């Protein structure tokens, strides 16, 4: 593939086989096949490389989940049966993230049952634990931290949430901890803690104003609920922050490999490029780019224009409709392939040192273990 | 674009709503389709507003322009004297605007922002965030200049199918937190507009399994929540194969020779493989299309753009959106 000339070839088998690699994080825009890629890599790690693997999925398609034996969100890794690990001795476990339950567990771990019950009953907690933009990302990282701490697995493969932007999942832990640890909360708590001692006067003045506005706009009950929530969470700040920092450090460590997943579409490639830039800034180990759903004509020597002209000639001649159709379809495929290469080149030109692998588009969707095996093989031996 | 072959209905019949909410699974081309719809509905001297709410700057990227501010801007001219404007709604800005409108905050508002209060408020209450975003959309949709509505139609590039129900269901989310007060009133006003015949939610999909599954799920979800689902917009549809059936290698070889192309074994085998994959793919697409037809909703198929979504491509999509009626 000409588009790959610039980039070194990504060897996922080398990553999956490396005992030093304990975490593989798949990230990228929505709709690029992240979950399928994560599941295929995890299966390959178990079957080919004999590793005791767990795949943490966020929101898998129903049939893919079923193929892994996942029928409900239960937040516990389940062993996937019916895979071929006799020769390798590996294991595959899979789990779907239950965001709310993970959040509840974190609360329980950091506080006593009475306080936890109080927190769970607060409407702000309920809103935040189920809908806060970033909670899913934060909880995915929390779960990753938990699985890692248990030390039961050789390899953890993580699928990241379908975020607004792929960056959310890197930012969410920091944002949540900043939020829980932030000035706003300290201000809300300040009167209770120290009899209204202020940090500086403008802030206090604005804040008094803010409270008044909030009371007017949202109602007094809301403010009461809010300060109740804040007071209840107060005891847990340190814990939250510490965990977020821990997870962040694990992600920076050499035992982690980030794989960007994209399709040769402008949005997906742009997201991948943003992400590559961010990982570099955050000094996180980017292993490479998996480019899914790449179209490749089987007859590359016949270009789109030649093919289109020939189809027209056949239509004029008559009697070769079927061949004309095949040539027209080939012309469309060749044209699409050229465009995809141009789009993919935007990434490889910006990040020439990042290894990449192209995975040919499958004619049908994947929803069983065989399909995952095929994908795994395609990623490894393009 | 030949006017004779393009019977654009200047009144936008077939698209009766005033607010068009466009959702779809990630990667289905929801932003492009929303932009094309805004163009189509602006044709013939009308004015439309294309709105995004997720801070992705998808509109700016699609049109190759600088990031959009929180301000309605001219985006493109539509055929026959129409205009599309664009707006990127930002929850923080919307909250400040809202507070300013009612409480004249001025410098205090800026201080609040510095303090992180706005971020805090929209973070701790995600429903509040959504009510601010949809509230701004409502304001633009219902705004008038004297007797005339500012916009003939507003097209919202909405969050993807996985989040659309929760996003639109603003009252339920805010009711949990705000039991009284202006926010509650505001969210009820938004909810009334979103559930009225003035609003239609359109779902963009591809002829692929997962987007279609999400389309079916989202439509069930939206319907249960009381939102009016407009059309299913099938994006990236390839032209039909007139002959359609499998071709034999011998036939292919004769055809290649007749066309004056090389016809050695590798070429014939390669093209034969491509043709087989095409047939598999088309059969799958036909069965997926049948699943969509079962939904019983108006459906529009939009052509695959071989050169990607550029301005000409958007015009093609816009034509397809109105020609189908």
C-alpha cells in the first residue's frame, strides 16, 4: 500500500506476546470498530500467545457481547468459553463496564456505610453517577486501575468509551478530580469549615452573588442538596484524587501500549491525529495505529479511469452487461481506495514514526468468535 | 446543478418541522447530512440555521473554516438566494447569556467563570448543561424579527444515537434537581417545543449492521419518550448494480477482451473476487434495508460520495434530500 510507505509496519503480535506489556488501550473516534478491535486483540493474546487476558468493554454491540458470553452488565470478568486455547494455555475473560456500580464501589471504599447511603440518596450523586459527561471515562479508568491492582491477569485490553471526543477519556480523571478537589467545592464548604473565612474578597462577593442567583434560578432545595452532596463527598476528595493520579501513572508506564483505532475517513483520522499529539504531550506510550475498514482493489493495476472507460465501451458494444457492472464497481473501489490513502496519509505525514497497520474491510459484520479470530489475524498479518 | 432536473420545493414540503434534530451513530456522517439538510431547506431565498452543541467544531471542519464562535454567522449561500447560518452553542456561554438576561451579572459573571463556577454548575448537573444547549436552540427556532421568523428552519447536529434520548429528555433530567424556579420553567418550555409537531428527529444510518441496530433502538427510545421521529436518512448508498447477479470467470474474460483490457488469469481472478464480495455485500445491504423499511418511517437514501464530502458533495446530498419528496 503506497500510503503505508511512510509509516513503519505495526506488529501487534509483538505487543501481545511481550510479557512486559500488561495493558493495551484501544482509543479512537466513535464508529471505527474500537470494541471489535479490542475483543479481537484480546482473543488473539489468549489463543496465540497463551496470555491470561481480560477485555474490558464499554458498550459492545449486542451480538458481539453475546458472542463473548456477556449477557448483562455485571461488572465482573467472566471467562469466555469455546475458544481455542488448548495449545497456548491462555485464557480470555470479558466484562462490560457498569458505570454506576463502579462509582458506587468507589464511594463505598472511601467512606463508611452510613455516609455512603447518604451520598447514594442525594439527587446530585444520582445525576452525576449516571450522566456526568466524563463519568463513564473516569469509571473505565477506575475499573482498569482495579483490574490492574488485582494482578490476576497477564494482559488487560481496554476499549474506551464512545466519547464526544477521544480526548475525554484522558481528561476525565483529571477533570473529575479537579472538580472534586476544586476551589468551588472548597468555597461551598468554607462557611461550614471555618465560619465563613474567605480566600479573597472579590471571590467571596461573587460567590455570595452566585449563591443568590443559584437560589433564584434553581431553587433553595437544590442548593441544600448540593451542599449536602459536597459535604458528604468531602471526606473522599483525597482518595479520588490519589486514584486518578495512580491510573494516570499506570497509563504512562512502559507496561501500557496505546493503540489508536481509526477508519480512513477524515473525522476518524483527525481524531487519531489529535490523540497521537496528546499522548506525546502526556508522555504516554503510543504503540501504533490500526486503520480499520480499508478498501483494497484485488486488481490494483487497473485504475479507476481505465475501468470506467472500459465499462462504457462495453455498454455501447452491448452483450457484456455483467462485465461492465464489475468494471464499474471496480472503478468505484479503486477511486475509494485512492481517496482513503490520501486521508490516511494525513496521519502518517503528521506522525511518520508511528507504526501503522491497515485492516481490509470485511464484507460482513463481525459477531462471533470466528469473526474476531479473522480480524485478529488480519490485524497481525495484513 | 441544473434547475430543470431539480424540482426543489421552496416551501420545504416533505420537511414540515421547523426544528430538525439530526442524530445517528458515530461515523455515519450525521454532521454532513445535517449541513446538507440546512442547505436544502435554505434553497429558494429562505434562511436556515445549522447548530452544533458538542463543542466538536464539526461544522467548521466540514466547511474548512475557522472554529465557530458562540455567535450566529453566515456559513454558506444556498441555491436561488438562500442563506445558511451556523452556530456552535457552548453551555458556559449559554449559561452566562441566560444569567445576564435575567440578572444583569456583568463583571460578576466573568468572575464566576474565572472561579470555575460555570464549569462547576454545568459539570455537577449534566441535565442543566443540556437544558442550556437545547434552550438556546429553542430560542433560535422561535425567534422573530417583527412579523417574520428569523429562521425558516433550524437544523441541529445533535449528539449521537446513544445519547440522544437523554439529551432531548431535558425535563426528566432537570426535574430531579430543580423542583421549582426559572430553570424548571425553561426546561418545560424546551420540552414542549421538542415534543410538538414543530420538531422532527431524523436518524442517519449506513447500510451496516451496528448503525442500523442503533437506529432501531434509538427510534424505539425516542418514540417511547414522546418525540416525533421524522425520517430515516440512509447515508453512503452505492448505486445499484443493473445486472446484479454473479458473473462467471469466462464471461468476465470475454468482456475484458471486448473492452480491450488485459485479461490474464490474475486479473480475471481478481475482478471475479471483487464481484463476489460485492454480491455478498449487496445481499447483506438488501436485508439490512428491509429491516429499515419495517420501521415504517419515511426513508431517504443518500448516495455514497466517491470523493468524500466537499462542497460539491454537500450539494449532491442536499439535492437528494429534497428530490426524494
